[in-house]
C-alpha cells in the first residue's frame, strides 16, 4: 500500500509547492503572514512574504500562471455562472442548488 510521505526541508519541489500554498493561503484564505508562517512549522513572516512575492513575480512573467490568478479570483468572488455550480455539484454527487430566480 502506498502512503504519501511529507517532504521535509528545503528541497526545490517541496519549497516551491509550499510557496504556492502560502500564496493561496494569503490571497484566497485571507490569512495573515504570521498565521501562515506558524502553520508551516513556525516559518518567519519574511519567509512567507518572500514566497508570496515570488509567486506573484512568476505570475506576471509567465502567461500560464494567468489560470492560477483567474482561479484565485473565481474562488474569492464565487462561481461565474450557475453551470459552474452545477458541474461542481455533479462532481461531488450533491443535488444542484436551487436558483434564486
């Protein structure tokens, strides 16, 4: 049986994934940088700020990151249409929400 193991330390893939997660925690979750740092094993708030700035720089330079920014905005503002909510409900095997019409 395969068990996922947590990657520790500052290996490049682990660090990058952690930086993306910190960016999302700040932009989507609205967490303060000190809270994010505490969540990630007591990382300093400047480490979190560096991670957020790094991901923002990548998003500006690489057009493929536009999808990440669009997803963050959609999560923050809610679904763009009822069809999106229906698709999500279908994936989760939930009954579709009633429209407020």
